[in-house]
């Protein structure tokens, strides 16, 4: 029995070490980002003497509520008409097809070069659609927008000039949020995404490390896509996959935090879960595909380390889940083995692992809100955000496991419902991603499991793990509640 208890402590400690290591890389990126923001903003490059040919690709699949909005927004892009080509890459199977065809015909009649591209099958999902569209256009640069985006009219005029360096393969912009204030869930998603776009991408760029094209809201040089091998459909994150292939080939990526591409955040828990599944499983698949090559490359050691945690960031959910499950029996181990109390006191510094993360998210919050909100608001949102991320750890850890095992799964797109600010109900709309699953019921069971950890801590008057169990109980409870409520 003692061996089992010691094994539990050892596994718990390894999880803490991995999370702390990940947190320290985020801390380093935060320092780099802060230094970058302290530098004077570089002047915008001059417009090219002759604007190059640009193709705007809009991958669409059953986007009934937003397809007209994205086509209208891209048709309004201010760019020389004779140098612009719009492709609506429509794999839809519902009324979206007719809506898209009508908007395409409308703008074509006005002289815009716009095509409604239909494929016989959905082979390769989004990657397949992008690859198919690339074969049917002569664009030198390829801008990509998912259906939930609404680019500003000057988007191309602000991004294309940054390709004057012939080695620049991608220009990525920051995502904005059309409906951040719609609900608690959209506020928490914006809180997390802001950290990536305000801090992580800026820090990686400042340090000369690999960044990623975020799948939308950016522009590719066509020759970069072709030189890196084109779009592959063997991962769920075709954007991350191509980003690493291109940068390993020596292409440079530019990130423009001051150019914003607004997008809609999913409002329903099933939509959030489908998006999280795609991101976490795809990241694990990409890590398996490229991590070895990354370490065999001639990149600096610091870049290799950051790339490792970049590609393995979804694995943090596995560490959190394992640590969480182990933490409840550890309450009893702490009571049974008082001789190990110094070890447990050392393990309790797991909270210190969140200090670098606090710095990381606090920096992004400052940049996103411009200090318009009190620090207390940040602390409440930060704790709630971490709790919900812990609550998603079962769902995301499963996705990581499937990705590392190379188990194939369909590309399940995130439903977009046309929500802006607080406007528009989503209840009753047709798009759903899954039925109520056994995994959701297990999330409910884990809520009770971590609640028992709270009770045990109170019984033994041992409060070392009490904050952790409180966050776990709240996080899994919130995820379970919204999963059930949003399926009704």
C-alpha cells in the first residue's frame, strides 16, 4: 500500500513539473511581448507600385446564418477590382448553397470576379477545399476567412504591403470578437484567445520563434504554400501543420497585432467543445508529425524548446486531468502518512505554477482592456477561466489521446449563428455538433468526485488542496451544466 501511495505522489509531482515548465515558457513569451510593445511602432510599409493578384478564399460548410455576411464583407474589400478574385468554397448540403449562389450572382453582375466553387465530395474537409480552390485561381497571394469572420474593408491594403520581403510567406492578423459580451461563455473564450493574440504570437515573433497561421484572418504567399507541400488533410489543424512545414523550409511569418479581423465566438457549449476537440486533437497530430523533424533541424535550441511546448500545449490538459484525479486520494494519503508532510508541502507549491500564467493572462488583459476595468475583474475572470479550462480537461485530454494515437476523426466545424454583441438568440437554431454523450455524464460524475475531495479536506482539516478541488468542482460543474442545458 505504501508503494501505491508513493507512486501517486510521484505521478502527481511529474504533472506539476510539466505544468510548471509550460507556465515558464509562457512567462518567457510574456517578457518578450512586453519588450516588443515598449518599442516604437514600426511605420507601415509603403503600398506596392503595382498591387499583386489576390485571391480571397471562403471555405464554407452549412453556414446558413452567416454565409451572406461573409460574402458581403469580402465583396466590400477595398482593392483593385482587376487584381481581386473571390472564391466561395462551398461544401454545404443545405440551404446555404442557394444563399451563397444568390450572393455570388449578385456581385458577379456588378463586375466582381467571384466564383461559387462546388466539389463532388467533401474529401479532405477544409484542407481539401483550400487545395481544390488553389488549383482554380491565379492569385499570387491567398487570403483566407472562415465564415464567422467579418474583415474590415482595408484588410488587404494593410496586409499585402508586408510581403515586400520575398522570404515572407504569411501575414497573420489578430482576431477580434463580434460578440464577446454575449454571455459568460463568450467572455471567457475572448479572455483566453486574447492571451494568444496579444501576448503569445507577439512574444514568439519578437523572439524569432515559430508562430502559426491561425486558419483564418491571414494571407499566404502562394509560392510558400506550394514550396511547403500544399494543404494536407492528415491533421485536424491543417493551418498549424502547414505553418510548421513552411517555417522549417525557411519561410518567415509576420504577425500584425494592430490589424484586427473580427469574428464570432461560439455561444453554445457543444460548439465550444467541437472547436476545442479540433484544436487539441489537431495540435497533438501535428506534434507527432513534426516534433522530431523540428529537433533534427538547425533551429536554435530556444526555438526548439518553444516549438515543443507550442506543439504539446494541448497535452497540458492530460496533465491537469491526471493531477486532478490523483488529488482526491492524495487527501487521504496526506492524512495516513504524516511523515510525508514536507513532500506534500512542497507539492502544494503547484499554485506557484500559476504565477507565470497569471502574469501571462494579466498582460493580455491589460492590453485588451487598456486598464479600463479594475484588477478585481481580472482576478475573477482569470479564476473562472482556469476553472472552466480544468472542466474541459476530460474532453480535451481524450482529443489529445486520439491525436497521439493517430485515430482518424471527421472535421467537425464549429456552428456559426450570426451573433453580434448581445443580439440574436441561438436557442432553437438547427446546427448542433453532437448528442449528449457518455463523456458529458462522466463530467457530471467528476463534479461529484471533486466535491468529495472538498468534503474530505474539511473532514481532515487539511486545506492544502482545497482551492484546487474548489476550482475543479466549479469547472466541471459549469461544463456539465451548460452541456446539458444547451442540448435541451
